[in-house]
C-alpha cells in the first residue's frame, strides 16, 4: 500500500495511481481535516493509515490547497520508524518554510524552484537519502549511467546535452534571495500573511482554512466567504484591477487562495480587500 492524504496535488495523485496500476499496488488515501488546529491532528491522520501493508508514505510539506505546512520532521520520523519509504512533495516549501534535509533525512524530497524561489521554470531538485540512492535508477541513460552502480550519485549527472540557462538563472535567483537574507524574507512574508488573515477575518461569513500558527503556515492564505461567488470575483479582480488571485474548490467549498511574496505590501492587501469587499 502507498499511504497519502486525500489532499495531495493532482499530479502527485496521478503519478502514484499510475505506479499502483502498473505494479499492482493500492493507494490508500486517509482523510485529513480541512481545518488543522494542532500538529498532532496531522500526525494522527498519517498514523491512522499506517499498517503492515504500507510500503511508502507520501505527503506534501506545504499543501497547495490550504497552505498547511506539516510537521515534516515528525512525519519523516513516523515513516522511517514504521520502515516505509518516505517521499515528500516539497513543491511549495523551498524559500517559504525552513528546510533541513540533512537533518530530517527523508528518503526522497522534491521541490519546484520556479515557485517561491522565483527561479526560471524548469528548475527544481530531488533529494535522495544515502540509504535510498542504491535503489534508484536513472530514468535517462546518459554517459555516466552505467558507472558507479553502488556508489555515489554521479550516474545521474549526465543526461545528454540540455539547455543550461534555467540553471544559470537559478544561481542568480538564489543569490538574489541570499542577498536580501532568507530570514528577513520569511519574517516579512509571515507578517504579510498574518496581516491578510487579520483583514479577511472581518468579512462576514469568512472561514480561513490556513492554520494561524506560523509554524504550520507560510505565505499562502486560503479562505472562503459564505454566499460569495468567488470565481466571479476572482475574474473581476483580474479583469478590472489586475490583481492576480487563485480560486478553486476544496471538498466542494469554493475558496480564494492568496499568495503574498516579498514584492507585495500591506497596501496591495488593503487594495485587494477593498476590491473584494466592493463585490460582496
Ligand atoms: C503541492 C504541489 N506538488 C507538486 C506540484 C507540481 O509542481 P510543478 O508544476 O513545478 O511540477 C505543485 C504545483 O503547483 C504543487 O502545488
């Protein structure tokens, strides 16, 4: 069995459904509460799905939907103690929440760097722990692929001749954020997300699905407003005001997902709030 929650990203679901079908495995999706108040709820959710059939545990570090940041260290420990492969989808996590891969040591951790790292599209990384590396085969057989079968990761290094420009851009993006200092970015963006939560809480019928605890959230804020046509408002915000937001449904609840990065200000938030309010 492959254990995951019912809130994983679409492509992650598709990937594991494909693997399950191909190798005759079962995907077990445990229901994670929509509104998380403490980290024990998350740990208990995954604990409840572990059994002697479980071979792999898959979860997001930061959920695409509610922006929930899970207690990743504890979940990795839970999976390792249960003797299952631990695979973490960190697409949204890099440059948003603390990342200590050497200390946490999941078997696999992948991240997209075009999101919060602001690097070019097509950049990302895959971390594979020392004990998992011998079990991994290169998908692309480049010049080094048959060397070092039991050794280091150099067999993955060559993948034919490819466009290196996104990776050069990645270096620039990392330098840029290092110059501003990540701790400052984190503090500023947490402040903005906190301010946003404070403001939207005043909407009548507002329900915030992102935890308020800064340990369990980052720079994504997801909320619903009872009775509001959220899709229509989203479209108008873009068409009339050029304010880009995201709107979708989670478990049939229509929501706004607002992403605030360091290039945003409180004034941006005030303007968005005014424009939403006008349309309620
Ligand atoms: C949680 C999560 N996982 C995976 C992905 C896929 O990332 P990418 O589009 O960079 O492949 C996304 C993209 O939004 C995501 O939010």
